[in-house]
């Protein structure tokens, strides 16, 4: 709540900082323009007086006086029109009372707007507390509902894959293999699904990455020879089969895709080194 209030206040203050100078000093700008106009009129009066004095003292002829007098009046008229235009362009109907009203009303309006249009309850930490974490029973219930749905919708291949992954996560490998088997036409097109299926088959059989599990790895490598998950399983399968050469090749191909210094990186390098020494 406190952090929100601080941010909201900063936003309101930023808006006021943009509006208030214009409103507060608007009247002062008018006064400055009026002062400038009065000063110009005083200059023109002095110039006219000088012009009349020079004519009386016959410093200039009557014709020169009339010409200068006409020019002076023209300049005076242009100056008056220019001042009027400036005032029309800069006149502001608002003033300091308006600025004061904004100072008082803008924060209140923002607060009322949020109360009516926002979600004040979200500011209460009690209402934003983390949701209760799902328990094992909750997960099992969700998986059971998914399994029931698949029984009534057996053509949903993506649903079978989801169910297979769920069973695999729960350690129900036989059920996972059965679910994956319902979606083999979809799995055969995706190297990641093939790698996951191979792992599940190996865990369910207890015989490692052999037989059908190895077949899934080979299919995945044909789809994507650089697929990281598949390269890892292929190296493990080759190592299980005593094929150190191919095991090293697969894992060395995987190393550039692994974060240097990570646990997997260290494990791969240690395995490669051991296989090289055993050759």
C-alpha cells in the first residue's frame, strides 16, 4: 500500500509540475505585455514631440514633417496591433485560483477515480498473498480428471502426450508408456517427444536405453542430429552398449550447447575423460 501511494503521489506531482507554472504565472505574463506596450507608447510620444520641435525650429521642412509624422503613426499602429495579437495568443482564462484548485482537487480526483474504477482490494497485502501450493493429492486429482477426459476423447493426441508426461512426472512409468503409445503418430514428428518417450520406455522396462527406447533415439537423431536431449540419451545408450567411440562423439557434439561450468557440463566432461582413458 505504501509503495503504491508513493508512486501515485509522484505521478500526480509530475502532472502538477507541468500545469501549475502556466496557470500560476499566466497573469504575470499579461502584466509584462501591458508594461511593454506602455513603454512603447511613451517612446512614440517622445519621438513625436522631437519631430514637432524640429519643425518649429525649421530644422525640417513642412513636407519632411508630414512624411515623418505619417511614418511614425504607421509604426505606432503596427505596434498596437502586434500587442493585441500577442495578448490574444497568450491570454489565459485560468489564473492562480485555478492553480490552487488543481492542487487541492487533482489528488482527490485521482484517489476517487481509483476507488471507483480500480481495485482497492489489491492494495491489501492480505489479498495479494501467494496462493496455496498444490499438494500431491491435488496433482493426482488433476491427472485423474485428465485421464477420464481422454477416455471420452481418445483422438486427442496432444491430450495423450500431456497425460504421458503427467504420469512420467508422478513416476507411473507403465501408465506413461501406455499414454505415449496412444500418440505415437504425433510423437514420431517431434525429437523432444521422442526423447521423452525413450526415457519413459527405459524407466518402465528397467533395461536401459535399449530396444524400443533406442529406436526412439534413432528416430529423433534423424529428425534433428543436433537436438541436445537426444544427443545426451544417444551418448548414454552408446556408453551402455560399450561403444565408447560413439558415446564420446555424441557428448562432445552436445558440449557446445551446455552452459560452461554447469553440473551437466562437468558430468559430460568427466564421462568423456573416463571413456577416453578406458579405450
